[in-house]
C-alpha cells in the first residue's frame, strides 16, 4: 500500500492491548518464578523444575546463557547450573525477556531474525560501553533493557503490518532511521507502542525506560551523572552503535555523521578514538552473528 493511502492509526492508551489489539497474559511460568523468587525459601531445584515444564524455553535460555554476552568458563547444559552461575534474578530476567518476545507471537521469521540480531548486538555494545564508562551499573538490568528496547517494533509488526512495512520501506529508500520514517508518515512511534506494552504487562521500569528513550537523538539530553541518565545513555549508545554497524551501507551520510557526532560528544572522544571503538563494535557484531546462527 502506498504511503499516501495508509489509514491513520488512532490509539487510545486506555483500551489498546486490552479491548482492541489484545494480547494474552505472559506465561504462567513467569509469574510462578517471580512469586517463588520473592519467597523466603526459594530453591534452585524448584525454580529449574518449573522452567523445565517448557523444553523449548529451556533450550532458548541455555543458548542465551552460553552466548558471548555471558562468557561463562564452560558450556552449561542444565538450567540448574545456569542458575548457579548467573543467579536467580538474572535467570528471571532472561525468562521474562524471552516470554515477552515469544508471547507477542510474531510469525514473520525474517523480521524476527532482524530484531534478534539488532537487539543482541545492542546488548553486547551496551555491556561493552558500560564496562568502560559506567561500571557501577547493573549489567543484568542492562541486558534485558537492551534486548527489549525495540519491542515496540514487534507490536507494530503484529497489529499494523502494512504500516510497519511502509515505515521500513521508507526508511530504507531514504537511508534514515525508523523513527524518522514514523514521523514523516505521521504515525505513532514504535517507542510509544513499546511503552504501552510495558505498562500492559507491568514490565520493569528499566525496560520501560529503554523502550521510551533509546533513539540516537535522545543522546543529546542524557549527559547527567545520575544513575538513571547513565543507564539510558548506555542503552542509547548500544542502540546507536548497533544501528551503525548493521546499516553502514544503507544509511545516508548525514545519518551516519549524526551517530558519530553524538557518540563522540557523549563519550568525549576524538575521531581516532571513535574509529577504535567502532572496530570493537564490529568484533561484537561477529559474536552476534554466531549467536544468531546458534539461536535460529
């Protein structure tokens, strides 16, 4: 459908995802694990038994646990050992992240693969930047937030596939960001849809913040020293680096320059320092590619 013929999208935040464009609740396993972790007598065996009820979910969890993001000393083949290595709360975050993506039930494999590639690379970049510039931040919270920062795009794809295609086509043709195409087409932002999803499923505040504030243009307003600004800044940097690494040949020069200038300003580095940083990002891209081969 031509962009000029796209019907408008009108969203009432009070009814969206509740009375129209409805979604099922998150899997019961998520609530069981959350309830168990909050109890006084939580047992690793009990947690692993609950997760083991869903073999497909177990396989996904183990693939993530054994990915380059965690760099565990040896391969883990049992959820119990994964919990022992990473802790209950980190397994809970991985479970929540997978459940959100799985429950959305997006069937377009190519788009879902692209989502995983960008999101996992963004998570790797976010951790890399945080380790260097903000080591006091929680890497565990950063992972789930970075992985789900773009979840609004999957909401678009699920409920408004024609509009999603038009947005993506326009951004590709003009070589600019997805959010620029949303704005040009006068459509709701995927960031907004992500926030509505977070509110609907009562996802953690850090994930909601990442959905709301992750775009390249947000970097200009995230130079504060407080932990909230630092957290959002790392998410934005990870997203920006991933966009640049995955779309170098598709972005127009002004957009590549925008990413470079904003990253250099926030990180207070010169151009040689930026180029060194991007060389490291391309190494992370190779790790993301290997993860995607394994995860797919």
